[in-house]
C-alpha cells in the first residue's frame, strides 16, 4: 500500500492529537484521580519495563532475525549498559558505558 503525503500527514496529525490529548487529560483532571497505594508503587516500574520491552528485541534481533553472534554489537552494548545501570544506579553512566562498549565492539569486530 502506497500512502500519499496527505494521508501520511493526516495520520501523523491524528497520532499527535491522540497522544497529547491523553497526556493533557492527566494534567487537567489529574488532581481528581486517586490511585490505590499498591498501584502507585507498581507504576514506578513502568518506565523500566517499557524501556526493556523496546531495547531487548532490538539487541537480540537488530535486522529482524535473532542474532546471537559475535557480530551483533548491540548485544554486548546492551548487556554492559544494563549491568552498569543495575550496579551503579547511574543512568548517564549506563548510557555512556553502553555506547562505549557498542562502539569498541563494532571497531574490534
């Protein structure tokens, strides 16, 4: 299916309206919401879960097929960033460390 520029712009505009409409509703009506304590505690883990759901498939299958070989530089970079984040609890260090390992792995392989 070939989309025209107008259809593509209309789809993007629709996504913008839906995305910011949902976010705006929480800003406008958020003071009226009362979540149970257990839900508030569990929502703290949503960003890490979403990030993991996005990163792990990319690291395991960068070209669409699972690639568990030495040529896959994403895998050691991701593992290094995850280990640094887990042990140091420093986000910037984990990001930089992951990129350094990824870059060195690509350079060496």
